[in-house]
C-alpha cells in the first residue's frame, strides 16, 4: 500500500483547512458557549460537496473515496469537532445506510437531497436500554398494511435539525438480531417527534438528543433494505462510521497538538522557551508519534474501504487507537499549557472536553476491543496479512 496522498487529495486538504479557518474558527467559542447549531456552515459544506463526499455523482454526490472523506472530517475537526461529527453522522451513517441498503427509488428520493445538504440526516440505533448491546433494541414495528413504529432512540446526533432519520426497530422479536429492520422516517411524519436535547460536556455545537416514535405510521416503501436485515446492515455501516470517528479524533488531536506546540514555543520560563526543556520535548514527540500512528491505521482502513474490502477489524483498530491516543494528546496539550490550559481563553480546554466522546460514540473502546479480539481469533482472519 502506498500511503502517499495524491496532489488532488493534498489540494482538498488545503481547501477544507482554508474553509475551516475562515468560516468556522471565528465562531467556535461562541457556538460552544451557547450550544448553537452551525446550520449556515453546514449548508455551505453541502454546496461544496462535502456533505455527499462518498456518495456517487449520478445521485448528486461528490464521488470521492473514504480517504478524501477522512481528510474532510479531519480538517474540519482540527478547528471544531462539532462540525466534524455533524457531517460524519449525516454522511457515513444516515446517507450511507440509505445508499448501501436502499432501493433505486429510495436512493433517487433521498440521496440527492442529503448529498447537497438540502436535507440533514440522523441515524438512530442506540436506546436507553440498548447501548453497547444494540441487539437489545426495544423499539417495535408492526405491519398491518402499514408499518407502525413505537419506541425511542437516544444520543442521536443531529436529531433536532434532521429532515430524515434512519432508525432500527424490531419486526420479529423471536428472530434476535435477524429480527431488526431499518426504516426511513421523514421529519414531518405523523407520530415522529424529537424529545430531550442533551446538554453535553463537549461537542456542544452539535445537537444530540432523543427521537420518539408514537404510533408512527409508515408505508411499505419506508422499509430500508430487507425486513430483518437492519441490524446486519447497521454493523456494515458502522465499519465506515468508525473510520470517520477515527478521523474526527485525529483532527481534534491535531488541533490540540498545534496549540500545544505553538504555546511551548512562545511561552518563556527561566529565560527560555519551554519547548527547549527536554520534558516538554518528550511530550511533544509522544504526541506527534501517536498522531502519525493514528493516521496510518485510519487511512489504511479508508484505503481498504475504497477497494471494497471488509474492514471490521481495521476500522475497529483505527477507532480504538486514534480515540484513546487523542485523549492522551489532549491531556498532554493541556498539561503543557499549565493553568492557562484550564481556562476558555485557550483552545485546548475545548479539545480536552470534546475528544472524550470519540472513545464512546459508535462503539466504546471496550466494544472495539471485543470486535478486534473476535477477528483475531477467527481462523480465517489469522490467514490474512496484517499490514497492507
């Protein structure tokens, strides 16, 4: 595998970075303090094609690969992880699930609107009693000429601003995982509403909350994929979603590292910049090495996704390593700032709060460990080459 980025990918990185610096950075503190959802910026991202990065051009997408998609997520998150996670939930979860599992008719109806940013999407799997054990879904869907959904989803990113929601519900309680189906629910559907908006520690400009189904009636065309295949399809969708969370973690970690490096070079103690002290240099070196290692794991998984390969193990490895490394990088960045890192005038305070979510969302670090272990212990997986 050649890890070198192409000239087009490097140009994309510069374009996204310039956008983030001009359109996002001036507002980051205000959005975080007031929990303001940056809808205007999201619409601009749609007009640039970033909201449909991995969706095909014939359906209004940009027709890019997962490497380009990770570059977009990384560069946005380097400035504000809230924007990165809004785009990630919309693209790799909601829109991608419809594209991967939907009928031609569903794709034609929903993908152009989602790819352009005209509509924002959310994706509902987690429930109050079904977090890490997503197979414990309690939301039910009964068919009586129409599908009738009852239940709720929690911790749903974009819930309060989404125009369309992809949600999982049990359609055959006796079939276990194979009795869970996916549905496309439009915002204005009778019986569908948003519930509590969570007040969060970090990523406060992104809206996370509850979606509720109360006698929510859907016609047969709103079933996404085959009845009973929703859970299996969701696990496939999460392979790509975990790569995007790894990119989110890398972006925020890079932002924290950049702030720490700049501060270390400008802050003087005992007559010299603190970057000249070996203990500070050790911290910066460890942070830089962790960032590079995270990128190699993440872009390897993206490269494999672009080639249609199964990346269950690789995406879990990328998310596990990148998210845990990002937490450590943010911690060291704050430590380098000393007391100044603990106040809102400096950006590391926000990175420190935001980054922790990456070890939880789309499968906790503990769940990633289980996923990786199962693959490592699979006889078929033991025959594959680890480094590609």
